[in-house]
C-alpha cells in the first residue's frame, strides 16, 4: 500500500510541476501559428514535387537500362 501511495505522490508532483512549466511557456499568437503552418505546408508540397520528379526520372532510367 505504501508503494502505491508513493507512486501517486510522484504522479501528483509531476503533474503540478508540469502545470507550472506550462504557465511559463510563451505560446505563439494565432497569426504566428498560421504563418508557421503555411510555411510547413508549402515546404511539404515543394519536397513532394521534387521527390515525385526524382522518382519519375529514376523509374524512366531503370526502364531504359533494363529494357
């Protein structure tokens, strides 16, 4: 029973410390979040197009080599 109490105390202490830390966090504004999300989506599309082109070229090259 003591072991369970000790574990529960540790969990409660962890959660209270986590709450304190979350209050210290500087959260981004909605405008910053939107800007960051837009940048990520644009970069993902650019990389997807690049990898698609590379895949297409390599597939054609393999077909050319193997006949």
